[in-house]
């Protein structure tokens, strides 16, 4: 028999923003067990506004995965949230590495928790598949009625609502958003110290770039008397082909058309698969010329991220140019040697660089299952994390630990104790990269950026004049379950073939001679149907 419920519409004395100021006590497993259900016959009062959410403790089981191997019950953020809301969470934690297997078992055995929590805890496939099967419940009405913070975000930013809406019109999962994320992910850096040593300027054409790389190779710019210089390095590892920070995709713009990790772009409303185009072939041919001259890193297709970073950060200063996230993050101690480079122009003088729409970092960050009683309680609970100051703390750390408020109502990062890193201070107290939040521009405008975020903003501003138009970027769409299944079949073979030829052609050549055969092979793999699915999803997205 279900518990009797009374909805209380008057606001309670506590507010969402007061959460940061309370001093919580962690709930032990014994305490959680004793409050796991409201006693039979007692009235559960659910407050539609204010805090606490319910008049007496109520417990839910939430499955979560973590990159940091933290149990969320030990985090101060969730302890404070429990105290202010009266909602107790029994966290079913799984390390990120084992999550996919566990998730499959939960759905296959229909042994579902009340909810799922965490960035990318559910994939696009999960959202569409299990939503259509009724295992995840539609959230549209619950958002409208019980999530004023999230509703305001979606109303003011309709593009986010579109991106989390399934093809059947329902929202089955909630997003994690941070507008701290840049529009430009990959940046091209060149070693200004080496240029100065050799009496050279920052190159502005592909011919000048090639000449500079040759000088880096031949001129011993690090001055150690050894030919150990790597003129230009990047990373396109076949085990990680979809990285958006260290690959060559933006440099294809020098040949009149950008590439992307899945090779889908848009021109005049038409979806284009770049490996079928002449600019793609021309770019591959040029990269091979550089490789054949010894100007590209010979390990570009085999080294992993750690080795890649180690080369750029090598105290012996062995790298002349690289593609990466930022100087601070990628070059570390060698960051002062490098300057950012503008895109090399195409034959018509156009300079273009990739735009990545990554503010919505996860479409599957929170979902409520059909097992949950009173899902409105869970919706009110998660909406606390979309309150602006709480979102900031989820993502960038708690006030008093990582952040502090300024006298003028803004926010700044606290000075770190010796031996501490910001990443540690964030994740010791809040979910951070594992969390559900929405850090929006109005909040960011009140935040005094630290060195890393300041550089990120400056680099974004540098590339802004060159970013590809938004309508030429394939959007972050949700496919139907049928489309997902068909894409999975087609993509496996097509991607594997394209990735293999990409690396072979740059390292060994042959793109011109094998181009027609390559196109025929793609046709045999049904690339036109692959492209058609992306086109129909794109058309549906734009019709909404």
C-alpha cells in the first residue's frame, strides 16, 4: 500500500542557497536503514517549494559511477544536501571502469535503482532504449512542476532542451551543463623560443609552416647538438580515435573544409561525410608530405596521452609545435615557450577552425526509473543542484574549501595549501567531474577566473573570429532506438576502415592512387545509408 502524501505549497523557512551555510553530519548506514521508509499510515508531506522537501526522512537508492573512486555519501556536498532536504540517498557506487557491465546487469535483470546520477552515467542509446521501454520515466511534467531552477535554464536556453528531448518528444534524462567549457577544444601552438633562436616569424601560410618545421628539424633550436627535435606532434591513436583536443581535424580547414571526429559536418542543411570529399583527400596528401620529410612525429598514431604530454613537457624541450587544450594543461613547465597560432588560410584566404558545442557535457546525467515512488521528491532533490551557487560548488568546489565569496557578491578561488591541487580540493568535498550541475554565464561572470580558466577564455577569444559557423557543425542529437542500432552496425566497419586508411595514407602515402578504390569500398559498406540516417536525424532536430 502506498504512503499517504500531502503536498505543501507554502515555502519552508530554508532556501536552496542556504544549503552552503549549514554544518551537516554524515548519515551512517545504520541511520539510513532506520529511516529507509516512512512508517505505514503516516502522512508524507511533500513541500512543493522551499526546504526541507519532505517533512520526515525518506530514502532512495541511486546508482552512481565515479572517476575519482569516491563514495558520494562521504562528500560534504551531499551530506549538506541530505540535511537540508530530508532526502536520504543510499548510494550504489561503481568505479567508472566497471560501470557499463554493471549497468547492463541492472537493466537486463530489471533490478533498477530509483535513479541514476553522474555525468554520462547513461549513454544516448540507454536514454532512447530504456525510455521507450518504460524503465526510465518521462520527466517533462516533473520539470515543469518541481524543478524551477532547471526549468528556467531550459526556457532561457532552448537549444539544451532540444538536445535532451528524445525523438518521441519526451525527456528521459537530465543534463549536466557548464558554460565554462570553451567553444574551441583543439588549439595549435608553436615554439616561439625556437622561432626566436632561428630568427623566424610565426608562420601565416601552409608554405611558411612547412618551412618553419623544416628549420626546426635541421637547425638544432634546443641547442643540445642532437637531432632530437620533433618539429610537429599530434595524437590520432586508433585506440582513441575520437579525441577532440590533439587531432588534426581543424587543420583540414586549410584545404577549404574542416573535419570532425565522426567525420560529419553540415553545409547548407546537407549532411556531408568528409572522407567522401576532395578537400579531405588534399589534406591527407599534404600531411603525408610533411610526414615523409620527417616533420611529423613518427609516433603520432601510436603514442597514448601520457606519452604525448611527456614529449611536450620534456625538460629537454624537444617539441616545436603541437595541438592541445592549452599551454598550462598540455605544456606545463614548458608553457612559456609556446604561443598560439591562427589557422593557416585556404587558397581563397579563408581561415577557419573547429567549433565544438560542448557546454552540455552530458545528456544522460540524471534519470528516474519506474521503481521510484514519489518521483517528484527526486525531481525537487536534483533541482537543488541546478540552483546557481550549488551548481558552481558541484563543479568547482565548495565554499570554504575551493571557493570563497567576495565582498561584492562574486566568487573567487581560495589560495591552496602547500601540496594541494585544485582537483583534489574539489573532489574531496563535492562530486566535481562526476556531478550534475548547470554552471551558466551569469554565474561565470561573477567568478574571478583562475589561471587555467583565464587562459581557456583567452584562447577561446583568440579563435572566436575563425570558428566555423554553428550551422555547419553537426548538432548533439538523440537518435531513435532503431537508428542507434543501425548506426552501430554501419559505424563499426566504416569507422575502422576510415581510421586505418587515414593513418596508412599519412604515414605511407597512396591516397591519390587508392582514392577511387576507397570510395567504392565505402559504397559497398553502405555509407550512403549511414549518411542518410544522420541526415534524417538532423532534419528532425531542426524541425522541432
